[in-house]
C-alpha cells in the first residue's frame, strides 16, 4: 500500500506558500512528480495551480486542481494544441520549429487574443550545475530547450515568456549560478518589454531542512525587479518529499548460493522504478513492536503503536537479505539490507519516501497487483483512496 501522510503534505505546501508569498512569485505543483489528485483539495489554497507535461496532465490539472495551468511538452501535435488552447494558461514550446508550426493557429484563437493564454519558449542556458547526466537538460546535445545561438535573429512575435528547467534536487546557490547564465545569454530578451514571465522550472529542493530559502526569496525578488517580469516556480519533488511510504509484505524467504532472499509483494521495477533507473537505495524499515529498540545498531522509531527498525547495509545488522519483487525480471531487486532478526513470511517492510516520482511511474508488469493508495489523516485515520482490481490490469491493455 502507498500510504500518504496528509499532515506531512500540508507541512510542505504551507512552507512553499510562505516562500512564494515572501518572494512575490507564483508556485505550482509539477504533476509529473505527484499527481494523486484526491489529495488536491487539502492543499489547493497553498499553491497557484499545476504544471503539466502535455495534454493529459494538463487536463488532469484543469479538472481536478483548477487554478492556473502551465503546459510545456517537448512536442505537440495539432489536436493537442487545439484542445490545450481551450483551457491552458501558459503554453510553452521546446523549439522554434514547434512554435512557428502552431503560431498562426494560436494567435487567431480567442483566448490568445484576449490574453488568456500566454506562450513561451523553453530556453537552455547551457549551464550544468547537477551531478547526474540523466537529469541534466544542459548536457551537450540536449533536446530540451533552445540555446541562445538558435534564437539569434529569430522572429519572436507572439511570445511573452521564457521558461528554463535545469535543476534536480538542488539548492538555491545553483539557481543563482543558473540565473547568471540566463542573464548573460537571454537577459536582453527579458529586459525588453515583450517578455512578461520567467518560469524557473522545478528541481528546487525548497522543503528540505538545509535548503537556503532566504536566498531563493532574494533571487526571485531581484529577478522580478531586474526584468519587471512575473516569476513562476514549478517544483514537484519539494511538494511530496517525505510525505509517503510504500508498505510491503514478505511473501517468501529462502537461500540461494549463500544469499538469503526475501520475495515481497511489491516490485522494484513495477512499483519503485527509480530504484533501478536512477539508481538509488531507499531506506527500509522492519515493522515489529516486539524487538527492543536498543537491540539493533540502527535507529528505531515508534509511531502510533508500530515500531519501525531501520534496515542496515548488508552485514551491518545480524540478518542480511536481498529484497526482491514478484516479477520475472532477474534484476527486480531493491538491494541487500540487514535486519535485527530473521525475516518471516507476513513481516511488514516499509520503504520510505515513495510518494514523489514513484506513484506516477508504476506499472502492472507481469500482472502484479498494484498497491492500494491510502491517505493518513491528522487524527491517524487511514482513508483508502484507490484499490486496484484485475479489471484495471485487463482494461489497460486493449
Ligand atoms: C519542465 C519541468 N518542470 C518541473 C519539473 C519538476 O521538477 P522537480 O520535481 O525536481 O521539482 C520537471 C521535472 O523533471 C520538469 O521537467
């Protein structure tokens, strides 16, 4: 079961609200990171809307969140543009060829003529500040965003915004570096009266305790003053980080070639794909109130009668297991973890921080049952938001 904590979600969105109010900018939820729409009524007041990666997310934003919808996609087709023009508020383009292809259609639309839909270009400031190439839209040959040289001499009639997204899990010092590159390469456009908004994308780790929020506020204020533009931020991860877990049950335990294995009812490839794609090692807890907290080298915490024992790396605690999923993929393994006691069939293991970029990426590979989605309220009550049935699996396939 994916279990989302409502108080944790609201703690994040309230903090984001304080930041955006202090900075005087707008801040929207990036649906690609978290789109569990039944939770939206609980924090809609804190945010200005959503940003979408294309038509379907934009529709979801419009139908379930309301407020402002920002749409940016690497490419659109005619049908998508026609539908988006009916409700999106910002429509950002990834290339000049896409913009020129649809410009006439857009500029003749009543919502464009009335100023209800504004169009922008995603720019690439060619300023890499992150460490992982997979998440770096500024790598040489990137397909994401327009470089300054591509814009030289271009006809920009009809555009009013610039949009960059170059950060991933980063602090505001990297934003400062990026803004200097944006100014050097695109500052002349932002200083012209034509451009009225600058979207600074996502990747801002605003709700992390160490994030320098004061610097973000200063940077946004300075940007607004320097160019006289509206500033938009569109974090995804910062909204849902530390708000949800994936609870798994041990289905089988056995040994193979000297390794102890545990098969769980959840899968790395189907339910936590970033564990394999990024890759990363999630924190895992064994739930057992009978183990004395001090019998394990790893920390334990008791929440509402359940005691969670943090699993160590292989060999750190007495009993090491390779945790695997129920699919056919040989590499459907979350990793080797050690526990204070032997694992047993029926044990509950909890994978931490599985709300963002996890629930949105799940599949039903192998017909493995999809975990239910539940919301834990302030008073501890658990509300099931969605349970998945065989028919959901069947109906996805044709
Ligand atoms: C254009 C754009 N905006 C916003 C985001 C959200 O980023 P994050 O969840 O890291 O804040 C992304 C993530 O890939 C993105 O591509």
